[in-house]
C-alpha cells in the first residue's frame, strides 16, 4: 500500500469526518483519478516530437499515455482535424497515489521560486488543476534525456461536493498550498 494512501485512511479521513461532521466515513471526499496532460503543438510540423513527449510522459506517470488528436481544423495553425497534438494519461488506484506522493514530496519542491500552490484553482466541484512549466522537475527525467522543456497540466479529480472539502482533504494529504 502506498505511503500516501495509508496516511489518507488513518489520518485524513478521521480528520475530515470530525471537521465536516459526516455521519459516516464513506461521505468523506476521496481522490478518484489524476489526469496528466501534455500539449505538443509543435507535433504538427514535426511528428518525431510526439515520440519524445510519449517517452517523457511514460517515465513520469508509469504507464503509456494516450495520444490526443485535434477535434477541429484551424487553418491559422495549419492544423487538420485528427492530427496528433498532445499526450494524456489517466491515473487511478495505486499509480495515482504513487504519482501524487512523488508530486508532493519530490517534484513540487524542485520548482524554482516555489511559494506554494494557489488555493483558488478549484473548479467549483472539488477538482483541482495545476500547471507545471517543465517536466524535468520529476526525478525520472534526466536533463540530458530530453529534447525540449515542455509543461503539463495535472488535474486532481475528487468526490468532494465543494471546493472547501477538497481543499481540506488536499491540505491534510500534504499539498503545499500558500496562505492567502
């Protein structure tokens, strides 16, 4: 069992039940999935770039990502419907907890001038999104192994009904939010 999952079950759930007054532990919010998305717009001109993005994403998340394709044509960008423009991976269960643990403990402290995550990036339904500017903050990626620095979007999907519940859960899990 993952270290973070064990912390969630032993510390976070009881704290949430007492803080929000749930009648049962099953009402406490939990993480459902984590979605990691990397946009590779330059793949339109050079398809080889997509292979590098797939390799980087595979090392970071521990599973092969799905290639996302353009939904519509945009002539300004020389983009046609169905062209590959990014990679994404959906993490659940053990891989999700391991990725979140590495994100909190290893990757986020590697960010230059890091002052904490914004507590305002919730969507109103308890899901949290954050952007990472460079993939080299993850220990699986060596600086010599990459062709170009790329950013990625990470979305944490939870069963929380409100942003306040999700924020409390993520804070108890150890997410480094800044104080407003």
